[in-house]
């Protein structure tokens, strides 16, 4: 297994494509890639339809997948707010790569396993790893990943929502020589491959874990028997001025995913937005369905916390019998320069831990990755998929 990554910021798409092709030939030679993963910024939108054919001419890859991007990541660089093309080539001996497109007018959702197998082309018993690239205006991503977890019980899934476009039909999904404007594209990987995941949600807890004692749907009424709004007000008064300022715009609720512990740490929580507050009724609206007896804790996010969270998760990762050869990073549009004030923050952190691993990806409209074995759609997250051989 070999992975190579290249990136170019040339203003002309054909020039950028030839530049990355030259870089990848230096790394891999004139070998036909088994998988080509492509991310291209909206600066090249006028030439999206021509890109798959151009890349097929340059690479003749067995499978090509990709999408439009608000910013691209490749070869250890993050290119934002200017033209960018990222191309990753992978040689995957012993791996079956099955591409698929799910149209927006034919969602899978709660369909039985046999329908999933037919549409994705992968038997359930194979339990593949998935890379997903949905189009945000036309795809119910949360329903899709719930169904994927239900049908392919032991699979690992990572991905990101196409970005850059501001309305339906403006994003692009690439699969082979075709360009799709809706639904999702993906690949299923089976055989001699393992995909490990790291999901950095970038938050730190404040206050103490509490039980949800009254809720309805996504409306939180009570925590530990007290009004949710009053609990939050009391917590706010205990914060230092810096955290009080953060709480005005960067406050979230963490939902514990494994409740059989006495203590919880970063990574044990699924982070969700607090969408609104009704002081008269004392309730909070949360971006998740809640249930009574769940354990939750308020969280804050800032650049320092986000960086520390990522560093901790990267340090904790142990690949097992084989080392990763390639990685894909799906990072929120709200990270990068916008969060850290400089480019390459998350890629620098990754390269410090894994200097020899080819890393590529893009800045997404939403990130896909598991938390404690269940796949979710996230925001403000960096979700990594690390690819390694199954057998040493």
C-alpha cells in the first residue's frame, strides 16, 4: 500500500492539474493508481465538468472520487481563500475499491439491507470502510449514516460535505468521469485495509456533568431537577471573564456517549450546538434529540482548546500492528485560518505526529466521523481517516 498527495494553487485548472500530476509521478512513478481522491476549490467552478476527463487523461486511475471545496488540503498545506487543487493517489494491492453514487431522489434511509447491498454494490458480510462525500443541499446525511451504521454494523465511516457552493446545484461531486450536482458519492473499501478514525471536536468541558431530568425531543427543560436556563446562568456567574466572553458565542452541550464511567474526558462527548434559549420557560434548544437520564455537560470552544484537543487525540492514537500509509482530513470551514489565525495548523499537528504519512483533504460544510462507535455528522470538527494495511 502506498499513498501520495500533491497540491497546487495555480490560477488555471489545467496548469494546476499538470502540476499535481508531475508531483505525484515523482512520488509514485508511472503507476496506475487504484484510487484518486480529488478536491477542488470553487475558483475553478467554470471548469468542473472538464476536470474528471482531464484527470483521467493524466492518471487513468481505476476509481476517481472527489468534490468541490471551500478550501483544499494536500501535501501538508492548507489552501484557503484562493484557487486550490488537491489530488491524492493510492496504490491499494489486495483492496477492493467499490465506487457508488446515491441520487437525491432515491435515498436509502430505512431501506432493508438487501436494498443497501444492491445500491452500494457491497455485501453486508464484508463490512467495508466507507469514505463519503455528500452534497449538503440535496442529501439527508444524518439519515444516510444512521442507515449505514444499522446495515453495516462493523464498518468505519469518514467523510465530509462538499463545500464552496452557496445554493443547490452549485457544488460538484466527482465519480469516475461523471460530475453529479446532488446526492452523495462514496467508496467502499474491503480486503487488506483498515481505516482508523480520529474525530477532534475541539471543545473543553466547563462546570460538572449533569443528568437530563426533563426533556422533549431536542428541548432541554431540566438538569439535575433544576431549570436548564437557571443552571446555565449559575454556571456563567462562576466563569472567569475570558470564558464568560466565549460563552456568548462559543457555548455547546456535550452528550456523553458511554455512561458506564465515574469520570469523563474530552472525546467521551458528542458536541452539539445550543440553538436557542427561552428564558420565560427556562428551556434550551439543542441540536440533538435528548433523552432523560442522559449525562451532559456544557462545553466551550476556542483556538487554544481546539489545538490542545487535536494534539491530545493524535498523541493517544495507536495504529496497532501496521502503521498508516495515508490519511484524509475533513475539516470544518470554521477551522483553518478563521479559527487559528494562520494556515496549516491541523496539518502541522498531524505531520508532527506522523511525518511520513501522506495527508490530504478539504474544508467541509460538515464532517462525518464516529464517536464511540456511532457515526455522526459534526460541525467545527476535524475528522481524520487513517488508512493502513490489515495484515502486517
